[in-house]
């Protein structure tokens, strides 16, 4: 399963949501599908996408918040899962693309997958950890159809959810992102001030 195909499958449903991605490959791939003002690409802050998402979810309880994360980042801030579960916002969906490697910081280089693996490569189960942390819904998916069904169901649902998607360790075609971090920092909160918060 490819991360880009997963993003394509849920992209139309992200309209009106607050979307926070972690840095690197997943941000570049979401951007490549078409930037929207309601997308925030959290650069240079590994592990903290879910923390930003939690703040938004608590501040705007009627808006759906979709956090798009990676295994390396989540493993860097496992406490983020327990904090999410403790607050348990029913409007937040945490999507974790688990490619079992730190792709964006070396794992994507030739042979890098051998040296930049994460603990999920040796058995750590992020969906299991999320469930044990207290997420009412946490599941792992390996097929595109299952990913689409589970994620759309979670976004349309009404409980804190974690979807862990096992994906190939594949670099994006390009890391080009022609939206400046500072511009994104201001356009994103402006987009969240618009009507349409109920989603
Ligand atoms: Mg990874």
C-alpha cells in the first residue's frame, strides 16, 4: 500500500476539516494533491502534530480534525497518544502512516531503509499502543480499501480514532512545497475562523 494512494482516497473528505500533517514525505505528498488553506504542514517539530491537532480539536469541538502522522514521529512522542486519550476529543482522527522507517531523514536514501528502521519494524504495534493508551477506536490496516473505509468511517464518526496504515517506504516524487511556512502559519488559523466548522 502506498501512502500517496491513501491520501488520494481521503483527500476529497478533508475539505472543511482542520488537517495537520507532520513534516517530510507525507506533507509533500498531501501538498502535491493540491494545497488548501485548511492544511497545516508542521515542519521541524517531529512528534508534535497530534499535540497541535489536540489543541485545535479542543478549541473547535464542532470541527473535524485530521492529524496525518508517521511512525517515526509518533514513536518520538508516545506520550502524545496518552494525552490524546486522556482528553479524548471525539472530533479528532489520528492517521499514522507506518512505513517502519525514518524515511524523510535518511531511510529514503539508497540502502537507508536498512539503517533507519523504527521500532515498528521489530514489532512495536502503534494501534495496540493507542488502544492501550485509551483510544476508543484504534486499528491497523494493510489494504487500500480497508484504509479508505476505516478512515472515512472514523472522520464521519464521533469518537477519538487512530488508524495505523502500513505503507511502503517510498519517497515522494518531489519535496517541492511552494507555500512558505510563515504563510501557512497565518492562512491556516484564518481558514479555521471561517464558517463551516461543523463537518
Ligand atoms: Mg516512517
